C-alpha cells in the first residue's frame, strides 16, 4: 500500500479504483453488465469494512478479488440454471476457467479506463444514455449526482443507466478500443462525459466539499490521453484548454475553512500561471483550425477571465459576444442564463433580468438553484436588496452543496442587515 493510499479518503480511493476494477473484470469475464454490478457490490462492502478495519495493503487487488468472487457466483448460478433447463449442453468450467487467477495486469498497473470510457460510449446507445452510463462506471458518480447534472429525477436516471447496460450486453460489444474509423461516432459522447466529470470535480453538486480534486484531475488526465490520440481535433483541444483554464483558479476558489470565494473576489496571484499559459496556447492554436465548437468557445471565455489582471479589467463585451456564439451553436437554458449575467455586466442589470425572465420558463431550470443565484446577483446589482435576499435564500434552500449553501446564506444575511 502506498502512502497516498493510506492518506486518501476512502470515498476518493474507491471512486478512483472503480473503473480500473470494472475494466479488469470485463476483460476477464467478457461481461460489462455483470462486472459493473459486481464492482458496485464490492465498493459497498469496502466502504463499510475499510472504514472500520483500515484500507488493505492492495486495495485494487482486494476489490478485484471480492468483485471477482461475486462474478464467479453469478457464472455458476447461470450455468446451473442452464443445466437444469437443458438449454445448453456444455460442461461447466472449473474455477480456473471461470475466473483466471489474477495476473500482474489485474492487480498491478494496467489502466483500462480509456477502454471502459469508449465501451460506455458505444454507438448502440443514445448520446444521453452513453454519458449517463459513463458517469456511473468511469467517474463513479452516484445516480443522484448524474440526475442533477441532467436536470432529471433520480428514478428516471436510474432506469436510463439500467437500460444502457442492457443494450451494451445485447450488442455483444467487446472490451477493446474501437478502430480509429469508429472514433467519430463515439467522440461527442466521450467529450461530454469528460466535461461533466470535470465539472463535478470543479464544482461539486452535493456534499460538504466545494471541490473533488480527484475527479477534475482524472478528467484532465483522460482528456490529455484523447488529445494525444487526436492531436488535430479542435474540440478535443478546446475541452482540454477549458479544463486547464478553469482548474487554474481552483486554489483561489476556497478560503482557509473551505468556504467559497466567488471569481471577482479571488486572489489572482494564487491562480496557476503555467496551466493558464498552456490553456491559452491550446485554444489559440485550435480556434483557427475549425470548425468551432462549444468547448472551444467556452475555453475562449475562460481565457478572457484568466487573462484579466483584476475583475474590473475583465473584457465583458467580448465575453458577451462569445456567449452569443455559444447560444447559436449549442443552445440551452444554462447558456442563456450565463449570457444574461454577461448582458448585465455590459448593458446593466435590467437587460440581464429581462433575459432571465424568458429562460425561467424553461422546465429544465424550474426550481434549479442556478436560476435563483443569477437572479439574486442581478437584483443586487440593480439595488433591489429585498429581492436579492429572497432569491439568495431560495438558492440556498435548493443547492445540495454545503459550501455553496453557506455562501448564499451569508450573502443573504449581509444584504438583509441594516446598511
């Protein structure tokens, strides 16, 4: 066991190891559906046992063994059923055939995460189902977290993930990297998955922490790998640039006690200059190549924020123009919400609030805390303190992120206090 394993929180360690173990078992047994289920059971067992007994010396090997045992039980159960029903006439494999002994690849350093990523983005799945399945199997997000990202009920997302796994099984897909000519059919889903994994790490949707560094770092690592495979793809470069430019601000986004610090109040000296330089270079090279896609536009927006020496020097007119481009090529309520904020920064809060009034009718944003945060911010800009307080409080009630709830509650309290 490495020192990093002993120091890493159990939840983080399990999330990091889960896709590797799914990869090992899928490669061994050839059944992604059952492998994913078996690993989920092993993760639950580990979450209980490791907290009381400590992390084992080889945590990945422990998970492979426990999940593999579950897979063997499933294989034996299925074989017994088939014998009883006389559906097949083949001899039951012995233990060595059903589950080969763990070799150095199973317990050591082989990382099947990229293979697993492309398997979950198989063309038999709709883009939405592929993204949801990959967030579960590769990123280790809970069904509730994935549902939050898609703005749908948890039960709906659970059914979607289950159906996606069944379709992968029915397709007979093998656990290998697709041929290069098949990449374009999966790339859009792969990039969306990586984007959502990064976002969950950069701004955690629920829980006591604002950041989940292990998720954002894994997303950057995987995106670097895809970029190395497709160095000429402008959107891959744009996504990597967006991650680097956003992650560069991470150290300044929280205070000493983990409290949220908004962008306009961050200490920009704490931003990662090397990451900013790399991100700017990537997006500068990608944009002229074209075609321009949403990740490139978002990276360009992020670069404008990062290159401003102070919040007051931010080039809001250019940011507003880029949000206009983004809304044309990738329309959505969150894009319009962000454009409303940029509009307020350029043309005043009244125009921004008018845009928000239009997007508020979108059912995907109904009751979402982001809408209330944006409205509160613009009302505060307009001098409507009671309206801002009401919306900050409404946003605090609706977010599952404890640091964000704390920040919004304090913001409301300060505005409600007498001048």
